[in-house]
C-alpha cells in the first residue's frame, strides 16, 4: 500500500454528481427520502460508472440530497479505500469494493454492519446476493446468510458468452449449452486471420486476466481452489484431476479455435477483437456490453448476442464473480453513515434499478433482470442471459490472501497458455505456492497429492 497519501491528494478526485449533466427524470416517490448530510462515494472509473453516475444524479434530483463522487482508476480507488479505513477519521463514507478485494475490509473489521446504522434496514428480497457475498459471519469467517449484512451490491459484473448471432444464423448453429458445444461452434467459425473462433484472456494481468477467464471452466469441471472454504477447510485442491481437465480443455480451446497470441490477450484486446469483427466468441463481463452496440466503437452493431456461460461435467454453468459491493466504514460520522445508507435504500428499489438500466448499467435486482417486457428492447438482449446466470455465480475466494494467490495464478496459468509449463506442472506450482501463502498467514490448510 502506498504511504503518505495527503488529505489534499485524497480530495483531488472529488466532484459533485450534481455538477455533471443530469438525466431528465421526473421526481418520484423517492423524493420523500429525508434530508441527509452530504456524503462521499469513492469509486473506480469502470465501463459501468457512467450509468452509476447518472443514477446518483437522479437521487440528488429526487431527494435534494448531495452526493460527492471521488472517481479513480481501479488501483487508485483501492488504495484510497485502504488508506481511508485505517485513519482515525475516514475521508470516504461509501466504499465501492471489487469482488476480488472486498475481503480485506470484511476480515479487517473496517465496515459497519448495515443494521447497526439502522436496525430497520433490509436488503430487498429481489436484490441478487451474488454467492451471499453481502453477508459476513465474523465467527466462522464465511458468507453465511445468517451473519450480518455488510454491503449492498451495486454492479453484478459476471462473464457472459458473447457470440456472433449473425454468423450463427448463417451457419444454422445452436447456442451452446456445454463447453464441447462451444468448441464445436468455435471451430466451425474459425477462419484465421479473418476471424477467430474464440478469443480468450490468456495474458498475465493485474489484477486478473487469465485466471478470471479460466475460472468458469474450473468450477464447472468440479474443480476448486480449496477443499471446503465455506467450512474453513483451506486444503489446496487446485491441482486436482478435475482442475487439470478444466485447464486442458481451456488450452485445447485456444489451440484448436483460438487466437495465435492467446497468451498476450487481456480484456482490452478481447473487446477490440469483438468490436472489430475478428472474434466469433468470447467470455466477457457484462460491463463491456455497451461498447458492442456503440457505432463510434463497433463494426458489429446489432450482430452480437449474449448467453450464459457454458456448463461442464457437473451440469451447471459457473460464471465467476467480478462484482462490486457498497460498504460503509466504521470511521466516519454517524450522520454520513446514515446518509450513505439512505442512498443505498433508494438505490435498491425497483424504480431506481430501472433507471440504472436506462442509464446504461446492468441492474442488480432479479425482477428487473427477469422482466420480459424490458427484454423486448433490442439493446437489452443480454438481459435474459444475465437473469439466468444469477443463481449460478461463484466467488473466486473469500480471504484477503486471495490477492496474493491471484498473482500466482496469473503467472503460472499464463505460462501454461504460452507453452512454458504443462498443465500438471502449472497447477502443482500454483498449489505449492498458494499453500505457502496460507501457511504464512496461519490458515488450517494442506495439500493433495501432486499431479503426475
């Protein structure tokens, strides 16, 4: 973590949401929200940020309450959050936390359980729980729904299968349900260098590229990082036969129908291949969807569609979470905590979530995602796949050491993709290095027999 972040540095990115262009939405029932003190949200500048900004503006217009947005690059937002929660008086009142890093705020005890701010606050039953990551049981260190409510989801960023619907129609292809069917379709459409059957995030990324791309394969082949994380058994199982089968299939996909430089492709290159018409398929987060139909960026406007990620031998798809949660720190005044919670209460309503959709960001309410009347709008043609995926989402890890393990995964998986390591060697090395990380941190852990 960077040291010596000054109050001036922390405030440089703060702007009033009201100072930005405001959507012309009429006042509604949420105008009745009580007058609140101004509060500050620290957030990263993701592809979905503009939709969130517009919804914040709608909240200001509806309620008269003021919200400041401190907008940063991904890493900058995380560093500011880490610095703020460790000071006596926190600068930021609402943390927008990524699904790969929120764990340190739960484990560190930096957040206030939402019902301690307002005992009457409830997460709306229609809000998607995203593998129960909004809950935290301090005693068991698990996402136990019987534990305390720590956060509210603000973005359900999961991968979907992007595919060229026009090419499917031309070739009379069926939308794949399984990985084998996806491979067959990708091979059918593979015509390099004109078009690649599939493009994969095989690069070593920061924070995660190849590991995030591979994780839906891992889980759907019955592989896991740990034996039973929910029950505190952190025995490393990433080098199981099931995990090897998942990695072998991922590598086969790249070899038989993929890009010749898969090991160098990160998310930006995946998007570029899709919007330039060079890719028939990709697993990509829903946050990137708006670029696909943007005439200023895309040569395939209206030609792409989305489906849930394919399933493996366990019979279920396993889209990996890259979502975002909103939590309220302990070290800010009660008035600002209350103001932050009032915003979250407004944000989770159906009306606000429809506005969120209209602003260009994926909603996090199941009834909005599942609303077939909204599906009829062609620009919302991804929504059915998103709605079908909600109950299958899987977290990569629930421990703060996951960030360190992620670095190991990125290095070794990339080496497997570019041919420096066999799948067995890569997974055995991941297991050994991850085990060492957990031993140093004092976890109950162990290892299974290495792959031959």
